[in-house]
C-alpha cells in the first residue's frame, strides 16, 4: 500500500518554525542588550571624566542622561563621593544602571535584566 506524503514536510516545518523564530529574535535581542551595555560603559567613562575635572554632580547626571540613547528617566546615575566631599587626589566613581527586558516579544514572560556599569578616575 502506497501512501501520499505530500504534507509531511509542511507539518514538520510548522512544528520547527516557532523555535527558529524565537532563536532569531533572541539573537537580535541579545545584540540590542549588548549594544546598550557598551553604550552605558562609554557614557560612564565620559561622565566620570567630567567629575575628575571638577564638574558638579548635577552637571554629571545631566550629561549622562543626555548622552544616553535610551529612556533617560529609567537611567540611574550614582556618583560617589558627592561633589561637596571631593577634592584633588581623591577618586570619583560614576555608576550607571538601566533596566531592560530580554525576549520582550514574549510579553509577560520576558526576562528582566538590569544593565549596570561603573567607572572610576582620580580628581585632578
């Protein structure tokens, strides 16, 4: 008895397609998070340099938020020590953190992830 198997490939493709699409979306989403992390590192380095040159905390925060390409209202900027305590020869640290979601296309099942970085420099 010979059976027709015309639809077998179509059924197999329909079963594998969602997995392939999730893998593809995951690759692009990972790249987006990696880009955001690298951007935060650059902004932290530039911001801490301002602190090393004697700028105030307000100027450093404003600069970091303006240079960041994401949602500036979610960006948390921590500067230690504060501008009232810093003096020449001390070290200043700028820490940035930004909340992200990995695999955001999953909606409520997305994985929350916080990107954080810091940079330290000596005050001149």
